[in-house]
C-alpha cells in the first residue's frame, strides 16, 4: 500500500512511527525466518490462529480489540533501509554475520502476500476461539507473530476491563483518565482507543483524540488550585477562562470547604450568564462526600450541577457506590483501567495449526502440553455463532478444511446439535486478501456500540455454550495420539 497515495488514509501506526515497524518483533522470529529462507521451506502455505487461553478477570469472555490496528500492521509492514542496515550488524555466537546478504535482500522487498480472517472489533470472544486467522507462506505468517500479539493482547485486555466498568456505571458516562499511569506512550494511546471501544465516553488523552477521533474531556488538576493563594480565586480564574467547562476539583485542601467555594464560584458564574457544570471528588469517603455535596448544591439551587468522582475507581467500587444510591453521575477511571488491574496480561497466543504438504493437502499441526489449557487444536478454524433471531444460541468452533463436520458439540445432556444452514454468523470474516485490506475499517463509534451490545448480552448469560465440534475434537485426539506414539517410538 502506497503511503503517499492521496486516496490512502494514514493509519495511526503510520502517524506515530512513519511506517508499520517491521522490527517490532522478537529476534527468534527473524532467525526462524532466516532458517526457512536458508532451507527453502518458507513458501509452504500455513495457517496460524491468534487466540487466548483464558478470559481476563474471570469474565468468561473478552471483548476483541486491536483488530483493525493489527490489520493495518499486516498490510503496511515493511523493512526500512535503516532496519536492514541494523540487521546487517548482528552477529552470531562465533562473531560471524547472523544473516546472509541474500536474506537481507529478501527482507528489503518483504510484504505480506497472504490472507487474514478476523472478528469484528468489539465482538465477544471465548477462550480458544480465534480472533485472527492468518494464512500464507509460513515465512511471512510466522514473522507476524510477535507484532500481532502485541497489537491485540493488551487492547483486548483493556477493552474488556472498560466494558466491565462501563457496564457497572451505566447509564452514567465513564471517562478514561489513565494516561499518566500508562506503560509508556504506546500503552497510553493504545489503552485510550481500547477503553473507548469497551465503552468509555471520552479520554483525557489528547493524542488519542487526534489519532483515533476519541472524544476528549478533562477538568483541572490540584496544581491549578495550588497555584493561587486562595481556592476560590483559583475557581474564579478558571471560570473566567473557561466559563462553559467548569467542573471544579474540590479536594485540594478540605473537601467540604471546597464544595462551598465551588458554590460561591458557581454563583458568580451564574451572574455572568453561565452554569457550573460540575464538581469532582478525588479522595476521601466518596459516598459521604457526594451525598453532602448533593445536598449543598441542591440547597443553593444548583440542581443540574453534576458530581464526578475519580479516586482509584474500578467496576467493583462503582457498582458498590451505585448500589448504595450515591449521587455520583460521572466517573473518571485511571490507573485500574489503563493498566488493566488486576490482570497483568491477556494469555493470548499465535499458533500454527495447518501446513500444506507436497501433495497440496493440509497437514495438521498442534502443540502438545502437560499443562492444562496449553494444548492447541489443529485445522483451519472458524467460529460459527448460531442465532435465534437476533439472539445468539451457541458458538461452535469447527474446522473449515475438514472432510466433514458433525455440527454438534458438548457432552451428555449439555450436547447441542445444529444444522449447517441454521441461522448463524461466522465470526471470522475476510479482512485481507493477497496482502491487501479488503474494506475500510468500521468507525470507532460503531465498534464501541457493537462492544456495548455484545458485553450486555453475554454478561447476562454466564452459561452461554461455547462448544467445539465433535469432528474437530476427534481430529485433535487423533493427532495427539499419533504424536504421542511417534514420540514413544523415537525413544
């Protein structure tokens, strides 16, 4: 894709870095690619799936995010002259050049030529269901692994956290205030985009606003109040500059006095024909202080002035305060959202599942493990979400390349049977063909609406059946047994 083509809308990756950085990878991805190139095995067609093993926050499912950024990366990834020059300096353990010049020439001309199927951003996805399916020459598909995991794992984690928080706060808006606690520039920008998809109404992150069109919002900090000798003077000065944006932070010194000073500033503001939009509580007993603030605001005639809160909030704290009827109607969530507490990472992986043999037939591949949940499934996988009208009935993970499909999954009394033509949606849809993006990405607002509907629907159904087709189950068992027998015979 030509970045200089005026018809090409520049992606956020390009805006941040100038190009999709090909060196956003682990060294072993390049050494494996080199070994494929050296041995002439790199053009074999392969299928990889990106999925997670367990849902974050014991949520049962996750909200897929980072998908469109990943697609941008796949279609725009190139090795720059500077990248090639750097790789030429790397040496092996004997001090020899790590990569042959011919391989570096290959990388200089590299562009992904395969196809990608992807779920829509904001879709509810269950463990072991692929969010991305990458098909192409193995040397190309393997080189994408690290970057794709980086681009999808963290956003999915944050979008799921944001969806939980937004669901707990509903119908009140949630604002992302986490930039200053984020893990670097990328972490803050990525988290802001993912938080908006998950359900946040706006972000304080202005760069995310410019890059993605996320609405931006903010009030003022304690430093503004501390810059004046008197808190009321600080409020008055802020109101003089921004009379339509007055949400006063009232806990710099004494929250009760801060509430009274906000009312005084609000009265002066009203005298000039403006209204105080709100006050913000950032510490202390939020329930007690919010109730006191609401009584004083109402008594002073500020019935429309909103009370916002931003003090170590998460979905549990917000749900508790709302259950107690606390009159907070705007929630600023920072650290626990942007750093996705308490889960440090999504357990997402990218695994080879099928490889074309010399006869042009799929040869299935799987990872075996004694650790529960780490064994993978073979095949060219798809997730079919069977529907009753607009309501999902059950998910079925199956193999599109299998000679047959049972269209049934589950065990004993929990087994469900389907007709292949029953009403359904296949979650993995074509996104890239011959290395080119097939369609413009959806708007972020559309992805956000989709995520909100998906989260509300599936969080109300904790026993929703996410099943595996019996034929895929049998293929997994057969391949596992064959691999185990081969291993025993070799030893």
